C-alpha cells in the first residue's frame, strides 16, 4: 500500500469519527482548567484512552500530565516516538454564546488546547485499532503550557527516562493560515520568552518641590525610551529580537502631588538565538543601571529566562513535511513560514530530543478570531486532519 493511500485511509477513518472527536472537544471547551489544575481534563482523557484500548495509561506525570502507551503489532525494532498535546486553558472570560461555551467564569480555552487534546485522542484511537507499526508510541498529554512550563515539569518527572522517544512532535492550530494548511520548517519556529522586572529606587517627596527628590518616574520614562535602542542599535537586522516593557507601576493615581520613592517596569524579551539573548540581557542591564545612576537613582534588573526558543531539528522537520504532504497535498504544506515571536514550552522537549512543531491552519477567511481572543473557538473541521497527522507520524516513523 502506498503512503498516499495509507494517508487517505487514516483521514477517511478519522473523518468517520469526527462526531466523536467534536463531542470530546466540546466537553473540554465547556470545562476549561488552568495550568496544573487539569483534573477534569485528565479524567476525561484517561477514560477515553481506556475505552480505546491503549496498552497503558500513566497519570500524575508533571503533576496533572498523562502518558498513554500504544505498542505496534511488533516492537522488535525498539523504535519509539512521542506525540504531545497541551491541555490547559487561559485565565480569561469567554464572550461566545454557543452551547459549548465555557461554564467557568475566568477560564476559557482561548488557545485551542481543547482541540489539540481531541486530535491526540483521535490518534490514540486510530493507532490502538490498527497497530500497523513496529515500535512504541508515547502519547503525551501535557499540563500547564500557558506560562507554567508544564513540559519542563514532565521532563523533571522523568518523562523521557520512563517513556523513551527517538523523536517528539507537537502541533498548534493557527487561525492566520487557511483551514487544512500545514506549516513546518527546520530551525527556529517560536521565540525564547524572557521576563524582565526593573525596580528603580529614588527619593520620594512633594510634587511641587521635585528638586528635593530623585524622581523614579522620570528615570523609568528614560529607561522605556532607551530600551528601544537595544534592538535597533545592537542586533543585526538579519537577526530578530523584541524588547517590550509592558507595565509601569509607580505612585498612586489619587496622590497627584506625591513623587514616589520607587517605580517598577515589567516586560518581555523575545529572541531566537542564545547569543542574541545574551546580548540583549547584557545591554539592558548596562543601560538601565547607567541611566539610573545618571539621575542619582538606583536600579535593579531581574532577568528570568522562562522558555527557550522552539527549534525544529532538520531531519524531523523534513520528515514531518513529507507526512503532511501525504495528507494535505504539497499545495497545502508550507515549508517556509516566518517564525513567530510568540513562545511555546514544547521548546523544553525539543531541547531534550530531536523533533518538530507544526502549525495547523484553521482560518476560515471570515475574520477568524486569533489565539487568546475572547471570541476564539477551535475549528472542528480540522480535527480529523490533525489526528491523522499525529497517527501517520507514528506509522511512518516506525514502519512494520
């Protein structure tokens, strides 16, 4: 059987199960849970996996994570693969009014992780039913992607020692791409995300007598402006970096004549290369400290490296592109797509194992709401394609 025919068979089978996939996805969407609180989600996933007849289900990995084990008809090759879906929701209110909208005020699946889970469950069902591969598939249901580093928590809990993976793959829906389009490329695809907290300490006093103070608000203003020179005057134009100071806290709005003694700035730095990350951190520290000193103030920079860049290994990205073309057709696979300055904690897994991260188009061309919008909803039409992509990655990486 040709790979194209096998791919079409996977799509047809999963298409026939679409109603079941949608039901699971809607149940997850209506019951969103934040990072490391995915108890309903983990329970639903475990029940579905048991119903599909996977070989093993392991819970409590990285606190609320799960791993399902599906063995092929043979495991003589000792080959393994990891397939990952994130499970958590966002701390935001949903403004949709359809029947499966969030039942929890302040929690919403605004990033489509409900769809990712449903797709990996579809792949689990398909692989368990067919088992047309020689090796072992590890299906990783990860908690806490939205700022909680759940991937790192699973790794620290022995993920890859307990469940070996020759390579690991994940995907994320992408409203900016048409539904049915798959994008993948070697190298960086998502940026590293760092958090910067700058505390400026001056000398407070009366707003009518600023000459008796060291005004941290004035220092903060100069820091905000000067920080924009770091990328413009230090980073090569063929490289990429972003410095955004997004929050300013100083004084009290009701105290119009009080110059505070302290101001705090919080922001983010995004880069693709470790060398650029080092450069931006070094220049930011030097700039902030020198500006503060020039005004007679003190400044402290707390720089946290949260998520590394998401970097696809070349062999796995090229393999992933071939599998995607088998399912969607070459015309619907993008092998060159501008990397996003957003971040993704699947980066931690790619730092430990070779692998690749896909973007799965879900846009309908009618102003589809972007990720993290209160009007966002996952496009159910792409569930069979995403599930088939997961399943065929396993079958083709571990042929019988």
